[in-house]
C-alpha cells in the first residue's frame, strides 16, 4: 500500500476536477480520492483570487512485536 495520497506533492494548484457521479477526484490531473478521508476547497477574493484546497488522509503504519519486544 502506498502511504501517500500523491506520488509527488503538488506545489501549485492548476486544476481541480470533481465529478461525484463518475467518482472522479483529481488535482492537477492526479487522482486523490482513493485515500482521501475529506477535502475542503476555499476561495478568497479580496485582492484577486486565492484558491486553496486542503486534503485529509489517514495513513496507517503497523509493526507487530511479541511480548519480548521482538519484531514478528
């Protein structure tokens, strides 16, 4: 399982594509919906426009150890 939502973290927001009927969730052409637990799009229009998108994702790391503290 990949731990990241994106292979590379985008540093610029170019496009947002959300189509709930066809289950398409993309930022800059990259899928983000599979591991996403929530997202928020915000636009400020004070001096021009600033569009911001926050994506939440739960990332789980698991290691198992026996009672002696040895990794199993």
